[in-house]
C-alpha cells in the first residue's frame, strides 16, 4: 500500500490523501504538481525516476488506511530565485 506522504518534499505544501495535486516516483518520493512540473520537469531529484500523478485515496477509506502522518523529508521551504 502506498504511504501517501503528507507533503511536498520541495516546498512543504500539504498533500492530503485525496489530493489530485500530488506526484510520486516509484520510491514514493512526493511532490506537489507545481514543483513536479515546473521545478523538476517530472524527474525525481532523489532517484532520477519519472514523476507521475499519485493515486488518490477515497475519503471513506481513510479511517482504515490513513495517509502517513509523519513528514520524514520536511525541509525548510525553498525560495524561488
């Protein structure tokens, strides 16, 4: 089962389990749509893999299978230069 990490690894934007703005690679590195498309050009900076839209988890199933609550990759938000 996918972890559904709760935020973008680049900008820390919240990405709830039902978000249609989350992108992941095959290792589940997670990015918001803006970072994935504009900053990263759909290429994961960690593994060089392809970033694709993350499947959404239906709200009614989230109590049994909630998104990952921890933010293991939280970094300070990066400023655009």
